[in-house]
C-alpha cells in the first residue's frame, strides 16, 4: 500500500509501490475494486498483478514477511478491517475470471511506467 506521487497515475503508483516494498516488478492484470469508508479520508484502489521475475522480498520497513497461500487458504487474521472485503472481492473476481482490465485506464493517460530506480527499465504497458 502507498500513495500516488504527483504526476503518477494510479497504475504507475501501484507498480512502483510493489517494487519499493517487495523488490519485484509486476504486471497489473486487473482492477479488484475501489474502497472508501465513512469518516475515513483514505480511498483504497486495489489491483491484481503478476510478478514478472524474481521472488518478493520484504523491505523490512513496511513489509516484514511474505508468504504464499492457496486461494481458499488465506488467513483471516488480517491487518486492516477492510482487508476481508478486498480479499473476498479478489477471490470472487479470480474465480469468475472477471477482473477489469487495466488497459483502459493506462491508455486514457498514455501512461508508461517510469521509475527512479536505475535497476528497472521503463516498461511499456500498452502492448500487453
């Protein structure tokens, strides 16, 4: 989770945050949902994605552990109250094959992922 930097579109921020927190590049595969709560100033936008190489490693600051679970074996002791709703939506979308493509949002902005980390090359999302 993280914030959108000035000049970024949501999809760019999602990819950047994953790299900063887990050290891997990802390809977004769809929009899971947009979530907000009464009296909460944060709007949560959740994407599904695929790791493009390497193994996720926790950054030690924002992420302390990374584990894999089967779709129906996810733990219920989650960090935030909205996490159960997000995971339920994601599981439902995966099972139904109905994740909304991220292409429309990226094309609307002519977006290209650019990163401040010299280890990553600019990735063009328009061709996938």
